[in-house]
């Protein structure tokens, strides 16, 4: 269904937020980032993804917030935890982490009605060199996408920057999933593609809030959804990685709402 244009939306249906809305997003983004900082100490071989989710849930609730994924379209957990060849939306459960596993943990919190959404990579034990390199490439892809955000630019600039870098490193960009607008809703216009042509798509304007969350594979980009209806995996079983920030377009650039207060956004072993 198309969203109508108005004083607070562009012709493409993208909401334009006012300055006071940035405060709400800062609070939500900070709690999401603090939650991901906190869980880092719990990621280790032998720990189950369900145990990690329980810790995440308790932290979000103790912060006076609500885990946005819990109850969303029938989803029952407070995070998504995606291991190795799982691209996204891995469901926490009884699976224990093994030494060398890489995993993406994705959380979205609701603070006073505002949504903060972020994910980052973790390692149980020590990664192999190929996994380490994939994480580095994925992190840099996100950073280049964020650097392309500025008023007057185009959404296509974001995807083009991400795609060009990842493919130059002989990795592939997943095309089946994308970033999204958010604010007082979990998912809103626009779809933020992680590939594409510079200069294409809607114009970036101050007050736009959205996620950038590239999924990068060591092998081919194709994915498939498992029988649970949520878990997306690489079709060729190659390793996949993802990093995600929530950002807002400002008058002169971009603000990242989900920066890590403890500077743990990138796994410490790779700094």
C-alpha cells in the first residue's frame, strides 16, 4: 500500500522527523547498543543461544524497555542470533556455540515508543582467518554505507558504496533483505538496499531515520528460508556476516544512534 505524501512525509512515503524526535531515537539507540555491549562477555563456546537471549531479555526489561521482536508476527524471542551460514533471523534455542563459531546478534528495543535497532558480530573462541576477514569486510561495508549518507544525496549512494567495496573484496551482498525506515514503528519506508547505482532512489533529507544493515557472504548471495519460517541461510552454506546501525539524516550529515558506548561494535580481536 502506498503512503501518501504530506508535510511530514516525502512523495515516496518516507517520514521526516523533527529535531525533538532525535532525542527519542538517541535513547532507544543507546539502550540497543548497551545491550549488545553487555552480551559480549557472555558469548563463549558451550553457551546456548537461548541462554544469550534470556540475558538480553532481562537487560532490556531492566532498562525499562520492551524487546520489539518478542511477539512480533508470532516471533517468541527477544533477539535474533545467526550463526555461521545463517544470514539473519536465527531463532535462539538449545544450540550451544562451538569454538570458532561466528554469530550475529540483532536486538531492537522500544524506549518510550521509539525503536532502536542494531546488530553486530561476535566470535565464540577464536575465528579462522576466512571468518575474521569476512567480519572485517562486512564492518567496513557498513561504515562506507554510513559515510555515503548526507542531505541531498540519494539512497542509491548507500547501496553503491557497500556493493562496490564488498565485491572488490571478492564477497557478495545479500539482496533478499534490506535496511528499513523506523522511528515510532518497527518497519517503515524506505527499503534501504545494500547494492545499486549511485544517484538512484529517493533523495536523502534531514529527519529521515533508517537502518543500514548489510549482509555479506563469502560465497554466492542467494539465500533460502528454513521450515521455521524465519531462519535465512546461504544456499551454498558459505559463511555470512552482518553489522547494523540505526541512523538519522541531519542538516549537514548523519547521526548514528546505536554507537557502542564501550567501543565494542567490532569484535576486539580484530582491532
